[in-house]
């Protein structure tokens, strides 16, 4: 099953760029954090998702 997902992800990277994929992942992490705060009142998990978003943002990829 992981092989299928890897192939799908590779296809997305080929169609977009690695930079675009990372930017989308960053946005998704921020949205998950916002959702956890708004709907689940889970600040601790929200902080972890925000931290993941910041770490992704720090990755500089021009590929």
C-alpha cells in the first residue's frame, strides 16, 4: 500500500513541484491547528500542528 502512495506523491511532485507540495503541506498543518482550536478545544495538539507548519516553512527547496 505504501508503494501506491509513494507513486501518487511522486506524480504530484512531477506535476507541481516539491516546493508547491511543501507549501500545501504547510497550509494543511495550519488548517488542522485552527480546526483543533476551534472545534476540539485542543490547544496542545494544535501547537504541534503549528510547529510542523513552521518546520516545513523553514525548508528551502527550489526543485
